[in-house]
């Protein structure tokens, strides 16, 4: 299967921080705080001009495994890999995007929201998927229902996951981890409250799985 490396990254911690970074100067101390708090796998979304530079800086943090999120085009894939990303995350999946990741040797967490999308990715060799948008797609009950006929597929639900519902997802047998942005609130990042972010990360790292 093509998800071996991606699954290993997802298994590092119960939460993968989903990060929107506007100032690359904040990238390294942010990564250091999250890693110190027990969340080594970091997803930097390619939604800002600073994202690729942020990935470069985070890639230098010991113990961290930085990836690029919101991969949509083959160009995104090549830019992310060149910046030092060790995995990629996409809201969905296209043949061109998957081919680009395979050509670049970039482990991919492709997105799916329906049983048909998940089955198609399984046929292509991917059994570790992103369930997105999680809450808008029915939340933990929907993911539990998908898991019944497709127990061979594991998921990282992302989109609307919070401290209030994270354990509902993590308790499911087909969930390895969840993606969440609450561990790096915008105001705390802007103020440089790295100790506060480390504390949020530590609390998230202790969430129970299974």
C-alpha cells in the first residue's frame, strides 16, 4: 500500500496541528513549542505567501515532521517538496495530484468525504485518508458509519475538530489521529505566546485514542 509512511506520521500523536502562518519569522518558535508539547507532525497550509518559507524553517526543528497542507496542483507538490515538506495533505484527490506526489516521493494524506471517494483511493493503494470536511460531512457518526463496511481504511478527520469533539473522533477504531487548529490560535501566535501554545499542545497530545 502507498500509505505506509503517511500512516506512520499520523501515528506520532493524536492531533496534527493545522497551521496557517502569516509571518515566517514565527514558524520556528511555533514548531518548537508544538514539538515540545508532544505534537511532532505539523501541517502548514499553503494558504499564505509565507507558507513555503515557514516550511523551510520548521524543517530545521529537531523532532518535528513538517508537511504541506492544501495541496491542490502538481505545482504545489513540487514547491512543497523543494521547501522541505516530508508529507502532503490534500482536501480531496485528483489523478494529477496523486501522480505528482508519487513522482516526487512525497507521502500523501488524500482527502475523502464519501464512501465512493474512499473506495476509489483504496483501489489506488491509499488506505490512510483525510476525512474532510469532518463536521460538515456528518462528524463522528458519519465516519463511524463509513468505517463499518470499509474497516481496512483509516482516517484523519479534519475540519471543525475541536477540544469538545476530538475524543468522539479519536474513540473510533478507524481514526488514527485528527487535524486541529485550536492548538495554535491566531492571537497566541501573533503575540508569541509559545509557552501557552506548548501547554495546548501538551493537553492535545494526551487525548486518548481507541
